[in-house]
C-alpha cells in the first residue's frame, strides 16, 4: 500500500534512474523537514509528543467563545483607544490594550486553521466580527460627539501600513501561539496582539465618523493585515508543535504553501509602502538640510517648511525663510537642487520675509539718493526719516503677536507673519490688515496667515448668497490669495428634508454661487455637490440642519 501511494503521488519522470533520484530527493527533504520541526520545537518550547494537544485545544476553544463579557471588554478597550488617539496620548492607547480580550478568538482562528475545524473557525470569525462591530460603533460615537476632530499623529501613523507592521503582527502571533501552547503568560502576550489590532480598528471608526475614506481605508487594511498575520503565525506554530498530524502529508504541504503565499502576498504591497515611507523620510530630511543653501553668507532662519508627496505628481515644497537680504533667484536654485537630489520633479514655493534693521536699509538708500540729482539731499533725508518713523508706527499698530515683520521703506510695503499662537482667526487677520492699510495710506500691507481650515459659507435660505455669505466668502478669498493657492474646490451641502433630486440641485447651486464669487475675486474654483454623504442623517441630528445649508472650500496648492 505504501508503494502504491508513493507511485500515485510521484509522476513518472522517465528512466528508472530518474525515478530513483526523485524518490531519494523527496525522502531527504522529508527527513530534513522532520529534523527542522524537531529542532524548532526544542528551541521554542515543549516537543510535540510532550504537549497535551487535547487540553490546549479545549482551552483555546473556551477562550475563543463570544459572550457578554467579551463584547463589553472590547467596547471599553476601543473607547479608551479612541480617546487616546484623539488626544495623541500613547500612554492612554497602551492602557486600552491591557483590557482587550481579542487574543482568544484570534488564537481559536489560528488553531482551527491548523486542524481544519470548520465549526471552531466559524465561531472564531463570528466572535471577531462581533467584537469589531462593537469596537467600531463606540469609536464612531465618541468621534461624532467629540470636539476634537483633527487627525493626530497617532491616527495618521496607522493609516499607512508597511512591512514593519506585518513583522510586528507576526511576532505578536508567534508570542501568542507560544504562550497558549505552553500555557504561560497568555495575558501579557494578549497586550501585544491588542496593540496590533485595537488602535487600527479605532482609527477605522475615526475615518468613518469624519467621512474620510483615506484614513478609514488605510487603517482597515492595517487591521486586516495584522489579523491575518497573527492568525497564520499561530497556525504555523501549531503545525510545528504537531497539531496538524491528523492530516495527510500532502495536505500539510499544501497548508504550508498556502500560508507562505498569503504572507508573500501581504509582504509585497507592505514592502512597497515601506520603501515609499523611507524615501519620503529621506527626502524630507534632505529638504530641511538644504533649505538655507541659497542664503549662505547671511543670517537666515527657516520659519516654516512643508513637504508633500502627492501621488503621481511633483513633490510640493513650501517654505518661509526669515532673511536680512533677499536672494532674487533663491526659489529657482532650490528647485534645481531638490530635483537633482530627489530625482523627481519639484514644485517650489519660497517666501522670503525680510527682517533687516530699518536703519541699515535707510542708510543704503541715503547713499543711493545722495548721488542723485533729482532733488536736494535734505529733502530726501527728510523723506526717509518720515518713512522710518512711519515704519516704527506700523510695528506698534499691529494688534497681535508676530513671528516676523518685513517692512520695505523704499517700496512702502509691509508683510506680517502672525505668531503661531495668534488668537485671531482668518476673519480677524483680514480685518487687521484692512485697518492697518487704512491707517497708513500709500503703504501696501499684507498679512501672511498660516495654512488652516477655511470656514463654511452658510446660506440663510435656499441658494441665496446674502451679505453674511458674501462676507465669509470674502475671508476665504483673502486667505487663498495670501496662501498663493492655485485654485479651490467648493463642495455644496443640503439637508435631507424634501426631495433628494431637489436637494442635490440645491447643494450644487450653493457650491456654484461660492465658486462664482471666488472666480470674480481672481481665484479659479470648481463646484460639486456632496448631498447625501455617508452618515449625514446622524450628523444632521447632532449638528442641526443649519450645518448642511452651507458650502465648504478646500484650497489646491
């Protein structure tokens, strides 16, 4: 019977010598595989024949059952993790891991895949699905009712999974499988498994609650990657410890191949993602190191810098430099240098803010005017004195804290960079700019606010673009010009009451009204309707209908 089985499994390779060589190779590989399993088992715990397989499986089965306590603890862990993510507090996030019971169902899934117990597999998947649903529900509710809606670094860190995340999940799964098989330290290892699963699940809830498919999709991919990696790591460890001996050797081989194929399939996209992250980190460091190259020989300070890597588009770099003398071709030099170093097209936007002493500039102007025969030197000096006095008055007239003030007395121009902690919003800064310009006629005053969220344009009724809506649109147009945005995207909203088609049309009309205003102000704008967005009904109950009688504007740089 053994000879027939070997014959049925081995294809006829030709000559008797070839068939003998093939059989010898197979036997050698089988011996080496048994030796490898033996050595690995000796290195990581008990030998397969010393493990109480039935006892371990019974304990895994019991721990993997869904129940009221399990759901409650998952929901509590998700709630704490969500709050930690919103607060960007690693300590709070780690605290959530200490109470998460996700280890039980995942261990059951891994062992059921090893022994191919479909009933246990079904129970484990149900438990994981119920726990995930509860975790998502509480995360969505917390985010919807929270005043903190911005994506923190802890949230963004879980939206771009990479190969290192896969390795964390694999090591967590191996540690979990070891603790369960040897019945030691399972609670502590559960923290590592929860670390790989609960925060990504909470980030999925954040993405859904904030209608951000990029964040939700990236975090869900990380969650599923970690879930599969942990479960399959447990499957492989259980196989090494002899839990799959009930299957034929052929099935065991196919099982091994399937696990390896899944790991390889996960590794490829995650490896590419890790490569991209490594490139972006290196590129950002290069940009920061080279940002002041054109300003060598003078005192220059990097005020702010932003590096963005849009998909299939040039790298976008925005930086503000505080200088004592402007370098006319600095932007062109930086663009060429960054393109050479980064090997990709670059869109460079450089803002030079002059912080030189007014006395130095005036002295240079005096020397230049002294050689001029246009007017007597005394009159020119008096003019410069008046301008210097006016420049001092302008500094005192600024009603907020500043990071830098660039006053060009010769050109009668002022550029003001507000401090990062300035309490004035965009509307207040625009009003301050207007007041300073009115107080000092003949001078050109520009305030350069930091890039931030734009206010919504609210409509009193239908698509009527009244004075209040025009005032808000004016603030938006001013901010877009200050940021030197290339264009803007306007999204119109409408509440859910009434006809869907009429509401969709109304939302588009509101967007078009704002877009037309921006175009008249010299800003290219496109209009679109986002009526009926996901979760709008719940959001409308919480925020009120007035929130959806509006249009939102996003700048395009």
